[in-house]
């Protein structure tokens, strides 16, 4: 069943015609018995939950803006006091607009799924277990992002009421345990596979569980017992699809504006021109180069860092993924057909074209701020690369190399004639060298897809420090906002508490002010 992006306001509009609903007093929740008298009304309400996950406070804008800008491999136009500038400079603000925007969006999605789960539990509709499983997956996905961006957060698992507004901060471990529980519970009642990847399946949840344990093992380091647990879940996926899971033949097609479904997608969000304004994908507008869309709409003050772009090119010159991921050298002005220059042709400090533009979310059809280009949240290449890291840590370097080379081979074959780069990894590579290579390849392959904040921090301060040091080696990386030009680079912390504290975002000040169960003492270290 296709999932079209609808919001709670649509659900309420459709249901408020029922007299018995109007007789209730749903101050904080919906009337479960009325809402779920039929499986059709329940499906409509579940669609609203999907809508909040796709909402521009979550995957439709907020998550990409925060996780990419604050990753250490992005740049934002310098503007003192501007939230995006501060994120790109690792000067995170507890009252920053976009982190608070994302936090609120994640908890809105959680609130809606909590309402849905409680309503479905109390209903007698025939397919409620499958619908509840989808809602639990969505809630787990929201808490996954909260845990890896902020650490321990308030755990809210029931419909909101006046008595449950103030919730203490759970530990990071407790939040991760809830994520694992939601994904495991979802897996019990999801179908093994789905033709439409906008509906999560067992493959989706097993892949996310592999990823959670992979991230936890990465944090614990060499010798963690969780590497084996991650492998167990990855192998459950491979048992269904094979150890050579389907990859999109052409890498760029993953991000083509006309791609509605991909064989590589494990979970995606659909966007429709029939959706409400807030359900549209705003990522294209947020990153499009100047005048690169038919409507001339752009806001390209967020781009990839030159340090990361140059590192990618130096490691894999001619890699087709570079052209698919970034507008560099030139791009076409959609309004007049002219060729516009950008980095590296424009390399002078102080020029607005001195950084390559992100490309994966670009949609040439944008006439306003919204696009209906679909968004792939999780894909098989992600699983292959994480399983490569897992096998490498377990001492199975040959198996790990095989998984990496599947991803690299697809990249080469994405153009005709096939590219020479990225070249296969030799079986003679050492475990340590392969560990670093996989760390880099995950950033190259998955960059600007909503993972980068987590990826750059998953091996701790040593690996994050290597990224910031490389970033600061760029000649125009100027401390703070000492340059009067907005078109200069940021300088990032390289070590110590100033870097360590950036492993997590500060808890939004709004939450501390409004939640009576927490106070300033609950803030993340260093903030």
C-alpha cells in the first residue's frame, strides 16, 4: 500500500465529523475507540505518524540540516550569531534554532506514535499488530536519532497528558535499550519483505538493529562483544537477500528526482505533490546552488567542506560518486541555461562560489521551498559497509574486504565506460588500515544522507579529531568570526574538552526551561 504523506490535522478533519468523538474531551490525546473503529481509519492515523517523521522538522529538513552541518565535514556561510554558522563551527548553542527545531520534531513524531500505539492496542481491528509494529519502528527511529545526537533524553512512551509532561532525563543506555526494544517488537509483526520500501519490514528492523549494535561496538572499541551481536542481525538480512544484496546499478539514480523506488532501499519516505505544505521535502531548497531550479529558488548557505571534498577526490580521483554527490567545477543555471562556475574553478577566499554544493537532495523542479523528491533513510550499501567493519573487527578481514568491494564496484560501474576509481581494496590490507578505510568510505558513500554527525563521532575523539585537523589545514579556516567576510572557512577544535564536548549536542534550553523534571545540572558535559 502506498503511503502518502498526511498530517494529523488531516486525520482530525476526516474524523471530527463523528458525533461521539466530539462528545469527548481529547485535551492531549485522541479518542481511541472512535478513531479505530475500522482498519481504514487506523491506517489514516498511521499515515499521519509517517507524516511527522517526514515533516520538515525531522527528515524533511531539520535532521539533514543539523546532522550534516554539525558533522565536521560541512560549511555554512559565516554570520555571527547565526545558528547554522555556529553548528558548522562546532559552537553549538543550547538555544540554537535548528537543534531545538529537530528536537521538537522528533518528540512530535514520538507523541503521535505513542497515541497511535495506545489507540490500536485498545481496538479490535483485524490488522492492529502490523500497524502497531510500523508505529513502533517509527518511534524507535526517532529515539535512535535522539540517542546518537543528544545521548540520554526523556523517555516518553505513553500518550501525553497533563501528568506526563515533565519526564526526567533517562541515561543514554536506557534510551538505546528502548530503541532496541522498539525495533525488536516491530520485527515480530512486520512482514519479512515489502514491495514498497516506505513500509518497514523485518529486513528494515534487522538492519537498524545491526546498525545500533555496530554503533555501540564502535564506541566500545576493539574487543567489544557487540560486534558479534551486530553480525548476527546483519546475517539475518543476508539469509533473506544473500550476501550480495541488491544495489542500485547507477549510484546517481539513488538521488534522481524521478526515482520513486529503488532496489537498494530498505526504508524510504514518500513525498507527494498532494501533501500539505509542511509535509513537503525542503532539503532541496535548503541546498540548491544559485538559480539551479526552474523556480529560481535557492538557499545554498550550507555546503560540503573543501577539506572533505578534496580528501574524497584525492583518495578516489574520478570516482562517479563525487559527481553524483556534489556540484563542483560548474553547474547549469536553470533560468537562462548558462554555465556557472564554482569550486575548484573559483578558489579565491572571499568569494561565494568557493565551496562545492551538495547535490543529493537537489530537485531542478522546485518552484517554491518544497520538493516531492523521495528520501531514502536506510539502504543496503550502509549495511554492507557496516558489516565490513564488523567482520574486520572480528578478525575476518577477507570477508570484510569482499563487502567493501561490492560497494566500490557499484560506484565504478555507475558510468560507461566504467571508472578506474574507487579501486578494489586488496586482500593484503591490514586490519588497522581497513578500519580507517571503512571509516572514510562510509562518509564518502553516505555523506549528506542524515548520518554524518553520527558517523564522524562513532569512533570517538581520535577519529573526529583527525577530521577537524584536516579541516583546519585549509588556508581559509579562520578562528571564530574574525574575518569580516562571510565567505571564509571555520576553524574547528582539534582536541581536549572543546572537541570532546562536541560528541553530543547540548540539550535544548527550551527543554530545560519547560521540563520540571530536569534542570541545568542535567545538561551534557561542557555545555
